[in-house]
C-alpha cells in the first residue's frame, strides 16, 4: 500500500531493484508508458485468451489506452476509466432558479457562451459561471473538440500552434479575459471543486469521477448535480482523452497465474459495479457496469456519460496524450507553465509566444526515452 504520489517513484525504485510486487495499481497515461515501453509489465492478452476472456465487455478505447508494451502489447487490465475531462457538472437548483436553461451536448459554442454570460450576470460577488482546468490534459480534449491536437494521435508531434488547436485555446482565453465568466488564477478560492460545491461556481468541467466522487459529502445536500458532455454542436467533435486506472503484472513474477487471477477479479463486472455503488467511483471499464440501472440510480452522472460515450463513432476515440518517449511530466509542466502565463496575463498571448512554445514542446517530444 502506498500513496498516489508515491506510486510512480516507489514502483520505479522496486523495478530497478528487482523487488517489484507481482501486481501493481498504475495510471495508464501517467505511470505506465515508460516502463511499459521497456517491457517491464507482462502482456496479459495471452492469459485472457487462454482463459476465454470476452474482451468485448470492456470499452475498446480503455483497452487501447493500455496497449503500451514495446510492440503495442496489452500490459494492464483496466479498472476505472475516463473519457475526458470533457464533462460539465452543473448546479441544478441554481440554474433552474435563474431560468436561462442548462448546458447540453448539442449546443454551439456561441449558444454556450451566451448561456454563460447570462448566468454570470446573476452570480454573487466573487462567483463565476464556469470553471475548467487550464492544464495540458483538459486543453488536449478541448483541442480535439476543434479537430486540433496538442499531441498527435501517433504521439510523435506537437500541434499546439495549429489553427484548430489555437481556436480551442482562444475559447478558454476568452472565458477568462473577454467574457469574464471563469476565474483567473488569483480568483480561485482553494480550488475549483470546492468553489463548485459551495455554490460559488455554477458549472465545472472535469472528468466524471472528479466531479462526482465526494459530491454528497462536499455539498451537504445544498443542491443536486446535473451533467452534460461539453457542448460540441455546430460541427465540432466530441474530443476525448481516454485513460484508465489499471493493474499491471510484473514481467518477472513467478506467480503469473495467481497474479492474473487477481487482476481478472479486480477488473471484473462485479468489482466495477461494487466500486460504483460503494465509493461513487466510475464503474471500471466494463460497459455493462456503466449501463447498470443500480449504478445509474446511485450515480446519475454516470448515466449521462454511458449514453453519450456509446454514441461516439469508434474512429473518433483518441489516443492517450502522452509522447511516445514517455516524457509526459516534462511536456506537461512546460505546457502548463507557459500556457497559463499567457492565459492569466503574465505574458502576451501572441503568435511569437505560441510559436516558441510549439518549438519547445516539440523539442521535448524529440528527445530519447529516459
């Protein structure tokens, strides 16, 4: 057992010392790529095929996000899964009282902005219509809404300076600086989730797990949660950044069958449903669990997600936004520092700074794997 913060460093250290446990919990995009590409984790697909596993019970994009072995092998079993962060959670009572309507998937961007400005006009002092993250993970999904990307689907090139990518970034920039419906860095009190729970933010954009887990305790019954996928009417796409929490098996284990039986249990429909009902955590990567009436009754946000995700064309599901050289942390930190400096007015948001960040990000992607 270890903390989330230690999962990367502790696992790396144990692998280097050849003292690794047989099974480990890892995040598919944040933790697996480097060690997966180096062949540290076992390919679990032959074990599943041997036992007659029906791989179709899982979201295909969840499995694809874990094909991170040296030759694209499936090196982890998917536990909880995310397609985002592109989900809007909103304060039902607050928006109903205002009477301007609620966000919906098929809204155009102008209609959505119009709704946000109307809601902003009714917010209390210090309150805001919406909060989104301003990190690479969120901006990647938003860029894909606009048919752009920060990291290409083959994970080899940076597209930050592309026209379509910049359209998405301009949208976020305008939320803060033009329409003033989203807080700047100095206007966020503690964090955006606590502002949403307290009623100081009307809408929040995040992954469904992050919005919903802790909602009941955090709001103390002050309001009910409504949800919608991020609006993408008017020709935009449903931009996605798939990822999974997952279980890996150490490639040098001498207990492969026992380890596999544990991973198989932890990624089963029964375990997925149990997590959702007991802890409000998204119901694994099992499609049936996401569509389970009991799960929907207990966790209404997952009903909207399950229905929306089932309608996305297969070809539109994106790859994980991690460079093939696995330098995600380095890439992520540079993007966050430089984009947020432009977003929050520390440096001009102009073509020169966009081009420089594009070049610097590509330079990271061109480095060898650590």
